[in-house]
C-alpha cells in the first residue's frame, strides 16, 4: 500500500476537487446551450405571451395581455397590456410592470391592479377581492413576413446552403448563419429581408442578453437584442442604435424566429465630398412598422464614419449566439419597383386546410338544424272521424 505524505495528499485532493468542479461546469454549460430549447427548465416553460378577456363589471369585458420573461434565481418580470399585445389592433399604449417568484411549475405575478397566477398553459387573473375575473391563454405569434421568398431580381445572401455571398461568415451544422458575417456585395439603395432567432439567456440583462445588429453599409445599426417583455427602450430590439427607439417594441420571445424588413436609402454626395441628402430608413419588425422613413443625419453608434464610399452590410458579432436565416436583398438601383415587404402566400396544404375549415363552418348550421329536427318531439296525430 502506497502512503502519501499529508501535504501531498492535500494537494492531490485539492486538484481532484478542482477537476471535478470544472467537469461539472463544462457539463452544465453543454447542457444549457442557449440556442436550443432547454428540455428540463421550469423557468423556460413559463416564458411567453398570454391574452384573453377579463371581466371589468357585470357582463362587461375587455382584452388583457401579459408578456412573461424569466430572470436569474427563479425571478420573473412581466408586462401587462390593456387591449392586447403590441402589434394587435386593439392594443393600447402603456404597460404595467409585474414581478414574481417561481413556485414549482407556476409563478405568482404582482405589482398591478390584479394578481396573476401563471403556468405553462395560461394565466389566471384575480381581483383584489380574490375573485377570478379572467383566464389568459398562451399565444404563439408568427411574423406575417416569416418565410418571405425573394422576388424576381433579388440577391439571395443566405438560404442555408452556403456562405458564398459573405467575405467573413460561419454556418452551423443545421444550416443557420452565425453572428459575425460581412456581406460581399455592396448596395446603395436596397430592401432587405432577414430572419433571426435570439438565444435564451435568462441570467443576463440589458446589452448582454442576445445582442447583435444589422449594420447597414457598416454605418447604420438596427439593433438585435432580447428585449422581450420590456417597455419600448432606447437601444432595445429594433432601435436605431444610440439614435432612436422603435415606435413599438415588437420583440418576440427568445428562440422564436423573428423578421426584419428594412427599406434603406443611402445618403447623396456632391463631387467635393459634401453631403447633400441624409440617409433614410423604414423598418418593419415582425410585420409591424417600427420606423417610418426616418432621416439619419449621421452614422449610428459605433458605425463607420459617413463618406461617399460604399461599405458592406454586416451582421454584428457581439459574442452572443444569435442565428440568422432567409436573407435576401432587392437592389433598387437594378431591379424594377417591387412591393415590399413581401407577405408569403399560404402554402397549398394550408390552403386545403383552410378550405376544409370554411366548408365545415358552412355545413355546421345545416347539421345543427337536422339534429334539432331529429330531437324535436313528434306532433300528435289527429285522426279524421
């Protein structure tokens, strides 16, 4: 039997403990890939949007909506909206911030006029007397421009097959573009469609939570950030970085695909290098216009200085694993006027399903009428004398 001196034994045990801790940390990190839906995370199960009617008086109801996001240490934040979710026609400006702590598979949110008990499927809304006044069902929204196909004459920058249209780029094994990609062709006036997916990083806040950006001509940044369940924020998702907040925060939850549709017009210059017209920009986020023909008097944030020289558009590497797909550009200097944004048409399967639903709705009254006739009591017969 080999006996080690006591100091050597202490050193060996210390090294073993360090190696064990490192292994556990590496295993934990590998198990919590922020680009993938976590399999066993009770916090993630409560992330999302909820909407439905609540009773405000006898036989009077109004729409209510809540966005819930997890933070560190089982804590939650939420925003409560009157009228509906941002982007819905019934949505009313303004929001109320709620906070909560998870207990098992649900979270109790407080801070507004109602108490809210949220689980994976729904939110139960309770008034100050303890009476249940409504149930908000989980809602999963999709951008109406998601999956938009490039029109004739468009330049396809990325479709998941290769990175040939980039000078610097890396693709994932499942055919997505990683953050930190520089576009090879350079454009002056253009329309760009880009889809992106934010990572799930509940322990981070602010600019450390799913940060990237679309740098148009390397000068003007449309911010990409996990700003879900936050008020419209300067430098938040959809912002023109360090210049202008979006008109509405249309950020969806992390790990859900989103879309930017960007209409950009470059500045114009005189022969002596002086600028004679500023750049202009319109942005739709998940189908909702959040910047309307905004004039850009200068570069935004950390963009390259303005000058009469084209530079590449870039998808920023801010060290957070944001993923991109379905990126295409219409060069308006080369392509005839094309409607933009592009709203995808229903696929044949979806059209058939919709047709079946409509047919079922039409036949439902007839079925009901026939059912009522079957169930109706027979009239007594009268015999003639």
